[in-house]
């Protein structure tokens, strides 16, 4: 993988990590398009680290509050929502790696993202005239449902931000708080993925090279910062239906190629 391609992939990761379109799915798809044969999972993890830096930069106030006062309901809810993904990743680690390398589930996974977004918007409209739940009104069941959807999003093509946003909106949470909770929840998710990768020395740089990994990570961090700010505004003021349409079209095109044209797969 060259540095230029790594920068493009990093930028795509930085943008699509926070837009509900599946960053991992887009990375796997682009790696297929560019014909990258090196192991994909470690590079994917490292550009996620770039977006982790973007979250810290964009949400430093919220993160600072948590660090100063770690014993609080929000911290507990973040921890609770992280548990399902941890269990899922440990149990199905080998199959997850195969999914990243083969991309066989990509088309169907994009369609799952589309369905989640569409359903969450429909459920969210039911409470549009009612008072939405603020941060202090969140419950353990809200956190657990959001966490379960995040676990499903480990599959490439199922959007992590889209899944967690869908869970939060369908539970009637305030749209701004839903977005912030989703982005804060990405912190333990990304750190967990990195730890799993570091425990697998064979996957280290994966033949990709140190320079492309650094370039991709920096690109993801810079683009990711602006994507967080953009997405906070979109979730607060607009519908997610457009993203549902986009992922539905993308999923259909991938399935057509997987089972018909075979131009990429």
C-alpha cells in the first residue's frame, strides 16, 4: 500500500467513522477496489486510532468532565454499553477477521445499516412531540440496547455510529445527547480493537509498512475532527434518512457485484 492510497483510506475512515455509513465497510470496499492484498484489520484499527484522537479533540469538554468526575451515571452507562461489543469481539474474533479479509458480508451489512437508520427515524418521530430524554434521564436499559447494537456493528458494513445512534434515537434520547453518547462510546470500542490487535504480533504492520500506516492515521485524525463537528450538527437538526438511502444503494450495488458482475469481488 502506498502513502497516497493510505491517505485516501484514512480520510474515508475519518469521514465515515462519524457519518452513519460504516467506516470499516468503506475501508474493506476500497481495499478491494485498490487491490490491496495485505491484511486489512490492523490498518483499519490504526486509522480508527486516528479518529480516536479526533473524538478527544472535538469532545474534550465532555471527556474532561468524565476524567475529573469518573464516578457518575454517564460513565456507568458507557461501561455498560461497551460490554456487549467486548463479548462479541472475544467470542467471534476469528470470524470477524475473516469478514474483513473476504468482504463477503459487505453488501448485506450495508443493507442492515440502512434498515437500522430507517427504523430508528420512524421510531424517533413517535416521540418528536414529546419531551425527549436528556442525559440525566437515560436508563440502564437504554445503554444496554445501544451496546447490543454496537456489538452487531463490529461486522464490516454495519455502521457503529449508525447502530448506536439508531439505538439511542429509538429509545427517545435527545438527538444532541444521542450523538455525543455515540461518539464517546467509540473511545472504549477503538481502544479495545487496538488491544486485540496488539495481542496478535503476526498481524503487526501486516506488510503494509510503517509510513503508510502513519499517513493514514494522521489523515483519519484530521478529517475525523471536522466530521465529528459536522455530524453533531446533522443529528441535531436533520434526519438520517439520506444516509439510509445511501447505504441501501451501496449495499445493493455490492450484492450485484458479489453475485453477478464480479468487477470487484
